[in-house]
């Protein structure tokens, strides 16, 4: 696998989108392993809006993507916005949709993944930045990740001098290197 700049859910299953549709499990299974353009705000009619590409991965809970920015000024600007946390959401453009009368999307073809200010699917968001493949022995860079938890979760670093003073019912989490 190549190096990617970010990853996250392009769309999530079983969540009602703002357009009234609900993506169902395996609706985009035919896109598993496909690479599609990464664009700004679904503006796919102009080449300057292509920011890079996204590798799609069908999962039980939605379509995950690994995004890579190109070296254009627009691509590097978008990379800066994502890295800084200014842009955190994604959206898909799909066609050849087959859906039920209640708006459940059962099949379709993803044509592009967009970076957006607010996506139609609330579960579509960027969750990890600066991705590297685990098989790269020369990779010694750090990873950034967004963790979504409830208040009962506490994260402790292995080098934390106060780790023995923490509440006994909490388990330590190993750092992933």
C-alpha cells in the first residue's frame, strides 16, 4: 500500500443522510479496492478541483477511504486545511443508484470522494492523519489520530510518571508504534 495523507469514512451505513437516503451494508461493495478522485465540495467539472485520489475499502459499517493529496497548489492547500483540522468531513458522489421507496440505497457506484465543510452523512469524517503502511521499515514518523470516546475512557502514555497513581479500575492502553 502506498503512503496516504489521511483516512476516514467516506460514508457510513445505516445512518439517515440529510438528503433522506440511508446507505445500506455493501451498497458500494463493487467499489472495494477502487481508486477515485478526491475533489473539493463535489465540484468535479473542473480539473483544478481535483485534490488527489482516494482508495476505497468496503467495510461492514461503511466505505472507508485512504486519501492522498496531489502536488498542485489546490491539493497542498487542502492538505494544510485537513492537517490543521479546518476540514474534517467527507462526502461521496455516486451514480447508478438502486434504492428502495423509503430511500435505502442498496447499490451504487462511487465516482468521487469530496472534502466538504459538512457532509450529508454525519458518520463520514476524517479520523486519521499522515498514514504510512505498517510494512515500511524506514517509517519512523509519528501518527496522529482522532479518538471518539465517552467519559469513562482514559488514555495514558507508557512514559507517564503518574501512571501508577491512576484509578485502579482503569486499564492502561499500549501505545501503537
